C-alpha cells in the first residue's frame, strides 16, 4: 500500500474559534504521527473565516514542535504572495529547528480573492507570470553559495528542504516535470485535469539533482465512520462548506445536517458532483474499495487525505479508521 498523508485546512467550526482550531490541528497531527501517516501539510488561504492556517509557516512550526517524527510542511505556500528570499528564510529556519522533517509545497494561485491578493502584495503586476523564475530563485537559496553570490538566505543556505510543485491544472505538471521536482495535484477540489496532469508530468519529467524519477501525490477527500450512513452524515459539513464558498459566502465549517438533499438541487448539486468527484465516504470496507480504485486508476506514489469534519473527535476517528484500512490493504498485498 502506498503512503498516506494528511492535508489539514485547520478548520474553524461554527461556534468555535481559532485557538481551538489550532489546538485541534496539533492534536490531529499527534494522532497522525502515531498512526503512521507520512506527512502533515497545512495550506495558505487568506480572508477565509473557516481556515486558521493563513500564517502557514507559523502553524507548521507549531505542529513540528508538538510532534517528533512526522514530516510537516506546506501544501502549500502561495509563492506569488511572497518574496522567494522571505520563504527561503522561513523554511530554512524551520529546517534548522526540525532537521529532516520540513516540506515546502509551492502553489501559483493566490489562495484567496483578487481584492485580498492585492492587499497581500500591493501590486499584482507580473507576480503569477514570474512563478517559474521565483521557484528557481527559491531553490537556489537552499543550495550552497556560488562564488560571488551577494544575496544569501540565512538561515536557508545549505538546508535540506524538499520543494514540491502543487497544481490544479496542467501548468504545474509541466513546471514540475521541467524542473525535476515532486508534484502534488489538488484533486480534492479541482479534479477535472487530474489524469492529463499526471500523464504530462510523467511523460515530460526531466531528472534533476533533486529527484531522479517522477513522484506524484494526489489529494483525496475521505470520511470514514463505522457505517456508510454515519460517514455520509459527517460529510455534509464539507458539502455545505463547498456550496458556501462557491456561492461567494465563505464561512466557518457548519455542523452536519440530516438531509443534504434540498441543498443539492439545481446548480449546487451539479457543482458538487464535479468538485467532489474524488471523495471516498463510508464505512471502512466502502473506503477500502474507493481508495484502492483511486490508487489503481491514478498510479500515484502517495495520497494526501483531507477530511473536513465538524466534530474533532469524529475527524480523529476517521483518520484512525483510515489507517486501519491502509494497514489491512498492505497486509493483503
């Protein structure tokens, strides 16, 4: 069985607050470490009241300090929002504090709306178009210094910080292949181009000093409970959240509801069926079949799982049950 990892959006639930959300994130990370998940990633989003990981490098430090062995990283840092030198210094510091445990996934999207992106950057001109050059600049800050180099990342220089390219379209796949970097596809919310992106990445991959052969990871929504009905009930929180975001009403993660049917009528239902194409929801046996089918179809080297569940205990239990599914699949292989 391929490795499983965790993508935590550090959800702020209705009736909760950011302090509780960040405490839950650390608690889940400790469980993930105990359960044998490979890595624990957090994502940069801004102006989103339901997500507490906007200051992503700070939250990564919080999680890494509270765990011992699991890899912790960004899935991802939205590089157009930042100067490459600043990110090199931040992640060089994290790597110095937690050697061999820090990952840096880089995205090209703003992680927010355009008005907020302007507040983050002050000037939007050219930021996205410069993404490939910014990635190379950032990687070079981690490399040993070149003769005559005048700008250095202290900390950062000489640090072992694996850099990933994240994407939800073909652009990231092409860039990851060209630079010889590992690639993570956001199929948990943008599944349309998954198959083509993976094919392009594998076909065009050029080995580099950082990676000899393609390594692809894909996002998957997973909710596991003792029964299919219970899992579908828990999943209604995520469904409501997607509807709210796509309707321009982002908010805190809502509690589950007994009947999601009325909310799925019309355009909302069509949107959800497309966005959540890659969602595996159900009992351990149902999830086993769904996970096996996803891995067989995509051939990915790793799956990163996100579970937007309102009740923290139920979210922890979902990851516990999923680890059991993983172990059973590995034993049967």
